[in-house]
């Protein structure tokens, strides 16, 4: 089971076992990671699961889709080149050890 590391703005780390096929948003919510809200349930409709992924890990992620790209323009914290919606990232062994940083605010 891949481990995903969520890092709060204050540096607190949450290491979560994310079952294969589970979105990073679902894994965060199920494990009480407070910086990920996922208000739309994973439909890429609210941007409350915004995270920052280290650009060095970009090659491990699927390409940014049009819906995700559009929603990232609506994030509460600034969008950067490292921004992704965690609902659009699916846990797999390829993502084991992935570190995602949580924004200061989601709404």
C-alpha cells in the first residue's frame, strides 16, 4: 500500500497508507488530514482539495486535465506550477512516498 505524506503549512507531517485506486483526497479525508476538505466529493468541482506537489515528482503524476486546470484557477490559496487537485491523483505504488504540501487555506 503506497504511503503518501501530507505536510501542513506549519511543517507537521501526516503519513497515510493510501489503498491503491483511492484518490489522494479520499485518503486524506479518511485519515483526518484537516488541510484537505474535498467538499464536492472528488468531482473536480470545488478546489477544496488543492495541494502542492514537488515539481521533481511531476513525472510521477498524470497530466493535468482540462477540468482540473480550470478549477485550479479557483483555489483559495495561490495557484503555482506545483498545484494539483488531490481528488484527481490516484494512489498507486508509483506514488509511494509522494509528498504533498497543504495550502494555508482551502476556502
